[in-house]
C-alpha cells in the first residue's frame, strides 16, 4: 500500500501529524496559571479561548483571527498528510502548504508574545503553563515535517 510512496514523503507526513497532534493537545491545556498573591488558593488556568474574549469588539476580532489562522494551517497540513499516508495523490501545492505552516507558526508565536505582555498588566501573578509551549512546539514540528516531505 505504501510502497509507491517515497520514504521522505511518508516520514514528513508522520512528523507533520505528530506536530498537529501536539498542537491540538496544546490548545486544550491552559496558556497561563494566574493567581492573586493576596488571596490564598486563587490559582486558575487561563486558556486561549478566554484570552480572545477580552477587550473591545475590534480587539476580539483581531485576537480571534490571530488564534484561528494557525488552526486553519494545521487542518490544511493534517488533510494533506493523511492523503499522503493513504497513498492518494496530494495536490502539488507544496509551496502553499509550506507557506501556510510557516505563517501559522509565525502568527502563533506573535500571538503568544502579545498575550503574555497583556497578561502581565494588573495585580495577578502569571506563570506560563504547558499550553504556552505545546502549540508553538507542535507547529514547529509540523513545519519541520512539511519541509521533510518532498
């Protein structure tokens, strides 16, 4: 079944799928753990979907788009990786898939830097949680997988 598939394409598809899975796991984990130093047991997780619902309506739209574009890129890579593993002919739009993966990674990194700076405003103590590292690491692995596949 997979004998007609070049090994570099198969390896790239598997690495991309691992990256997409790690990104999906990272989206389910909190970005930050916030607590009020003056209130005992006030620590709580802050998720990405909570971050995009702050501020004015224009800020909500911008943050929602910034959070959604990396997910769209991951879905595009997921579809093409599954198609490559199944042996179906993958569209010869390698440059589009690579561009989507790199742009998704760049947007996610900028989004998380912006969110981290915003979260430092106020009295709450903010600690970085696993979701902060899981999503960009998954996207980075996905980008590596896209560039391995030829």
